[in-house]
């Protein structure tokens, strides 16, 4: 099981209608992208509280998202160093500005909050339910094959944990052969990325052959949606929270 795999449970977030959960993500995403640091920090605290209730603590997040956190740190330093403004630190004519620090922190925090929103959705919802919700939302839209789009989304969600699992296997294999002791970082990156790409494309090819062997197509029986009766007040609370974020921003 990876961090983005479905985690069975009986919490409120597990029993909500999948259409409601998708709507909650849509309601919270625009305020995250339109507001500043204080509102995003509040949203981050709320999401961390929800993840804690789901059994995913901060230590688990840091351990599973090391590569993503390094990516956020890189974005932060790039914005800090590349934004002009009032210098905070100057070394050999190179300045790190206050405006860059604020901008880098905001961009990295927005990336983190959006990622946590997706994590909560995938951890509490089966991929088939998300596929059904995508099909339901796109059905009224003309000229869009909603069933085909839903199948593509479902396969993408299935492949996310598979890619992470393949990455872990490749890392262990390289470390077992002392590949992590190489001093050349480019060579180490190649030793990790090339086998991972090969395994990913091989898995995709195997999946394609398996689907063709079973005569799989997008015209299948639509699953039924289940509700717990609490969707109304949850959406209302999310809408109130989104408006509060916009006012705070």
C-alpha cells in the first residue's frame, strides 16, 4: 500500500457521496489559489487534522513525500532568489529578498495544500467511484465522450500507486547493488529513472493486453451512488469555509 492508495474505513469522509467529495475539492481549490499565506496556513491545518483522523500523521507524510517536499523546497529557493525586492541576505552580490521569501513560501504552500486535497480524495474513495463521478459530471456536457474520459481517469488513478511502488522497488534494487554510493549525481539519476520508465511502460503494455484479452470497453454498467445523508451540511460548511478563506485573503 502506498500513500495514495485507498484506505478502508468508516469515517465521515469515507461514507460521503463521491460526487460530494469531488464538489468539495472544486470548492476549496479556487480559494487556495486566490488567497495568501494566512488563509492557506489555516486550510493546511484543517487538512492535516483530517489526515490525522484518517491515520496519516505528519511523520508518515514526510516519509512518503520526501521527493515532493524536496521539489517544494527547490521551488521555494528559486522564487526566493529570483524575485526582486528588499534584500534580506546578500552574499557576493547575490540577494535573497523579503518579497521572494513571501512569494516562494506562498507558492510552495499552495502546491502542498492542493496535493493534500487530492490525497484525502484518493485515500477515502475507490478509483471506480471516482470514475463513476467523472462520468456523471461530464454526461450533460455535449461532444465529450464521458465514459471514455472516466475510464482514462480511473486508469490514471490506478497507475499512481503502481508508479510509486515501482519507484520503491527500483530504489531498493539500486541500493542493493551499491548504486547509491556513486558520486556522480547524473549517473545516479539515470540509474533510477531509466528502469522506472521501463517498468512503467511495461506495466502499461501488460494492462493494455489484459484489457483487450477480456474485451474491455467503456460501455459498462454504471455503479450506483451511495449517500449518508450528511452531504448537505458538509457542502454548506465547505462553502462557508471557502468564503472565509477569500475574506481572509
